């Protein structure tokens, strides 16, 4: 079953690679032949998206910048400058790379064009804070720890940034910005993907203030002043193309499930609850179908959250696997696995984790108390101890997470 899970993961990730999507979008764009063409690509899929653009456009590109996560660049992409930076917390390289991107789009004319390739992770990678760097990093850590959703996080971050919430597009004026977006947020809200650097912001100051109050965020007076200031609500120089999503990830996984003899049952592409609860939920579904006479695969896509209560190492997909472990005890030939499509789950080198009916027993044999592990948010070390991490390495794409429960008969 673990081999089946790996095959499903590999096939789904292969089909989710952004190169083809970028090429399809470029077929719809007519750049002004009299002007310059600047390329800015940012996010976890930034290098892969930029590679497709370079292959299609070649010498038509004048200059550009790629900003992606550490270890995600796979070679030079002339004439583009490549930068790797921090995620999920922005670092000095994030700020340096973004400053360079702002430089290359400055001083453009109305004849010039900017091809802006955007994927998930850009909220940390593409950043120019309007508050001190140290405070921006602290605010990001607070948001990651409190259990805020990605939409709530981006509502706050875009107000503290000089490039988010449509401000990057303003920096490109009067040049026209053609944005190609690889979505990593449920429902594909364009103003929230990477905090919408080139899209008008739909959120309000009132919503931002409410998020600060709901989670008890500690912000400086300057930061609160920015939280209460409104973001751009209209942009006249942007055309946006959205491509790739978690639904396609689930569709590809379902096809492989059929090839392996499972009947795929699609549950949702909007999974957005607490990670450990999602794992328990999938396990309960699997338990209710133990008397099945045929192999079944229950598929979910989305992005869960983790409320940090400890100081361990892990990620939401690893917590889903651990969250399923107790519920799978007594099941037969059943497993639950969950992976991040970008290949990195939280601040770890694992894409996710897998649990089956033997996981709890293996943890106990290794001297690990699953409840203590979960309380310390230390899923990574626990799953590593029993060889239950899913490792893919950086994938070059980022379209949310895939979570599957398999029953083999």
C-alpha cells in the first residue's frame, strides 16, 4: 500500500508541474513589440515557471528576476537573475531579491510589459516590509503559530508590505503587467495568492483589525497604523491568467487510483480544518468502510492548519498522518497519507507523512507517546523514527495539499 501511495503521489505531482500551464497562458498574451519585456517570477514554483517562459520567449526577454525557496533553483536561466530566499518566514535574501525586482521594473514606459509569474510561497519570498525587518519576521511567526488561515495571514501581511495587495503592479506603472498565477489557495482568490502583489485587495481594514484582535497578535504602533490603512482597490494596468489548482491535483490522483484498482471517491478540494482533525476524520471514514469488497480511495485537496502548542518539528501534512494513526488501529490494509505538492511540509525536508493500522504500535515500540508528540508538534521526528515520512524533494510546483485514505482489498 505504501508503494501504491508513492505511485499516486508521483503521478499527481508530475501532472501538476507548471511548465505546460505557463506555455498555455503565453499563447494568449500579445506583448507590445515596440517595448521592453521584463520577467519577474516568484514563489515555490518560481524557477519552473520562469524556465517555461525563457524556453518560449528566449531573446525577447530583456531582463528579469526569479525569487524562489532555498534549493529550488535548478540551473541558470539567462537573462534572468536568480535568488533563493526564506520560507515560511521572510529573511534578508527575501528583501534583497524583492528590492532588485523593484529596480528592474522601475522607469518603464507604457510600451513596456512585465510578465509576472506568481505561485504560492510568494508571501514570504517576495517581500519589502513597511516595518522593520525583524518585526515583519516576528509578525509572520505569530501568524504561523496562532492557527490563522492562509487568507487571514495574507490579510495582515499585505498591509505591512510595499509590494503586496496590488502595490507591485503600481510600481510597474505605466507598463502593463501580465500575471500568470499558479493557485495554492482554496477557491483561487487572486488577491490572496502570495498576498496579491498585482491584484486589487478585496479585504478591508476592519477585517484586518478583527484578525489582530481574534488571535491576540502583538504589533507595534506603526504596524497597527498600517493595519488600519486601506490597500489599493483598483488597478488599471493588469491582466491576469489563473492556471493550475488543487482540483487538478486530485483529478490526477484519482486517475492513478483507478489504474491501481481503487475506486476513487472525491470528497473535497476545500479541506481547511485543523490538520490532526482532518487525519482523524479520514481514519473514521476508512473504519466505516472496512467491510467493503472492493478497493477504495477517498481523496481530499486543500490546506489545513496547525495550532502550535509545542516546540517540535513538523508540518500540517505530517500532523494529518499522525492524527489518523489511532483511528486506523484494527483496520485491515488501510492507510492515510498526506503531502504538500511543493515537496516541503512546514519547515522540514519532508513532503508529508503516511499512517496505517500499524503506525501507533510502531510508535509505542519506539518509546513514543503519540499524544505527547502531538502536543509538542513533533510529527517529523516521530514519523522519521518509524520510516513514515514521505520524501519527494523540491517539486517545482505548489497547488495545495493532497490527502488520501486507501483501503485495499
